[in-house]
């Protein structure tokens, strides 16, 4: 699966300049395993989906509040990667691989991972690690100079103009000590994040069992390789030590045996089914969700897979069955609306997407799809609604390039070329395509009255200076 055939086709490319530099600095503060951030189109392949994001928002909000981070506007970002992983690289986002969502059988398992990552943010671990790295770089330089100076002094004392000894060896030795010190610091941070995560779970009345089970699974997988590893050259505590420490604090919690609410488990099962439907091949999916499985998640997964593989009539019939089973589920209407839009039946999709918006807690991404449907009808009477719908979406979330693309088309159909150019410039800006953004913004400036709000916005984009290439991680 690529992000292009995921719901809404609204995918965000994170700009790598803000990501790669920190990776180089930190080796990344991760939940459990090294990050394998796959780059695509110049950035990370990020999945945007209203249903999945809402589930993760509901998982993370109580944890963030318990950590005192409820007002920080921290988002959970979904990476299109099948591996089980989660990580943070700044204080604003928690990254979770789609694979982690698919492999976690209970909400509590993902909530535990989110609690651990929140522990990193609440502890200020990234900024502290950057400071530690700065100190380490300074120490490395001093060690190098001292090493060379000591060798030169020894040579001078012997009256020998040829420098003896091994300055490179002295420097490597000093760097080895510094590296071990940094790794010890990272291991300490991981232990702190584990403890903080358990504390946040306790404050929210949730079990730490999911967190324990997840990390124990990784510990079991790493047991063989860890047996040969030097514990002083690891960025995370050794698996057996980590699990023993986590077990000690987690099992003493009064919430240890507390289960997820059934309604939350049901939403989790639907989320996983949707992801499997989009990301797995039909034959693989049918082994996971065979026709004999008549549960709602199984039907959801098969409907998604059927729609993806161009059997529209069969897919629409399956979607009707989903809507009949849960007439107040906004994401079933959204799915059918998307299928109709992408098969050239935009008029039929409009009422379904309006219904989805009326039911969804946060319908921003569904508004983008409705805006697209309204534009693709080609009906001049619907273009004002398209503009209003899409403007609402980009006001709520300005980092959706497709929303600006559709807005540009809606303005174009209204023959408002200034606004069309400005929206196209904003789409390019959201994608990080700066030369295109500046070019389109300059053209938009020429169409707006000088000093008007549109002119000011276009001028802001047109005068953005190219970012300097990062020279290092700090």
C-alpha cells in the first residue's frame, strides 16, 4: 500500500530537514526498537485517516493530561511502515508505525506505548540529550587536543623532533569513553520513560499490562542477540533487566488486571481491520478475515479490500451492510463516499459525506473529501459550498496539501484566479516544494490588490528565503 490509495488521499510529507538532523543527534529516542524511517518523496510517508487519528487522539488525550501536557497540542502521527515501532523526535509529535497499530491486539498495548513516549516528552529527554551531545562534542574535541598535546610533549622531552606515540589511538580511546557515557545517559532516559509511562497509566486508571506485554515481546525477540551484546554499548537497557524493572513497578499497580472497555476494544478492532484492508493483499487478508468470519471488523476489512481492488459494485453492497449494522458510524459513510468519488460518482457521494461530517467528532479530513466531491461534480451551484468546506478544513489543519489543491480547483471553477494561485502556492508550501510555492505566490500577488489580505498571504510565501542546508544535528 502507498499513501496514495489510503483514505482521503490526504497524505502529509514531513519535511526531512526537521527530522533527519535529530536522528543523527539522538539515534532517536524510541519506544523499543531502532527507527526505520523510510523516506518517500523527500519525507516520511505519513498516513492521514479521520477514524485512525480519532482513535489515537482518544488514546493519548488522557495520558497527555496526566503528564501535564494537555495544552501542548501534541499530535500522534501515523507512519506508513509495517514494522512495530514508535518514537519521538520533538516535543510536539509522537510517531507510531501503522504496523504497531495492526499488531497490537488491545487498546491498552498501544496506550502503553504512547505513555512511554509521553514519558520522553514530559521528561524533556530530547532537549537534555541534545545538551549532553553538545557536552560530548566539546569533551571529544578537548580529548583530541589533549591527546595530541600529550604525545607532542612526550616527543619534545625526548629531544626527538619526530612525534612518537599514537594520537589517533588516544583520540579513539577518549571517544569510546564519551560514547559509553552517552549511551548510559540514553539507557537512563529509557528507564525514566518506562517509570513515567506507568505513572501516567496509574493516574488515568489504566493498566500497565499492555505496556509490559509489548516490551516483553520485544525482549523475547531480542533475547538471543542480546546475549552476545555489550550492555554498555546499547541505547536501551538490556531486555531482561528492563522487563524485570518494568514488572516490578507495573504489577504493583492496583489497575494491573483492569481490562479495556468493550466499546474501546470494538473501535480498536475496527481500526485494525481498516488498516489490514488497505495494507494487505487480498489473499493475505482473506486468510486473516475469511468469509466465514461475519464479525463487523472482518466485514469492514473485506469491504475495504474489495473496494481497493476495483470490484466497486460488490464493495458498495458490503458498505451498505456496514451502514445498516451501525447507522451512526461516520466512517462507514465516509468509506462509501470515498469509493463513489474515486469511481467518478461524485454527486452520489455528496450526501454520504455530509452525513459523515454530521456524525464524526473531528470531521476535518472528511471535509476534504466532501470538498473534492463538490468540486468534481462540476456543478457551478456547489462551488461556493466547496470553497467554504475546504477553507474550514485548512483552518482546522493547515498541513493538508490535498485540501489546498481542491481549494485551488474550486476557485478556478469560480474563475477567481488570484485565490486559485494562492491556494496552489499553499499546497506547494505544505509539501515543502518551496520554488513552486514562491513562483505561484508571486503570480498570485500580481492578481490581488496591493495590501489586501490575499496579497499579504501571497507576499509571505513569495518572500520565504530558502532554508539553509543543515550542517549538523545541533
